[in-house]
C-alpha cells in the first residue's frame, strides 16, 4: 500500500516495468518516498524474458541489482560487456552494445535471433 511504502521510505525501488516507474514519479502520493525524490526507481530489465522471473537470465539480474545497490563496490563492472558475453554464450546471440544499453535502460524486449 502507499501508506506502507511511505512508512518504509525505501532508498531504491525496483519495479517490473517502465510504466510503473512513471506511475511512481507522477503520482503525488509517492512524492515523500526517498527513492522517488532521488530518482532511484528502476524497471526490471527484460531481454528474452523479464530478468526477475526465475529465468536463465536471472544471474544478470543479480549483477544489475548489485551495481544499483552498491555502485562503488561494482564501479568497474561493465554490464554491457557482461550482457554481450552472456547472450552469446547462452543464447548464441550476438548482441550489440546498443541493444545491451537498451535492455539496461528498460527498453523493449530483444528476442534472441531477431532484429528489431
């Protein structure tokens, strides 16, 4: 509930879609939450599947979340390179840096083997 979120006052919020990010930023009921005030609301990335749904991409979710929650500890982690390597190894898909960046920025689904 809104009341519970206000009580918890999280520093970071991870949601399941970019639409939910917009909802939190644009709904005045959430303006008192630190994560909203500080623009620290992030959509779960989506590649072949949403990363947070027990898929083969879930290891990427851990790297992504680690970089969000502990940016100093993971400042040298190049997530774009990790994605490119991961999708090549596990999906036999040659991802571009632009596609990797789009996924990390909450962009549309990239289906292995298909071009947009």
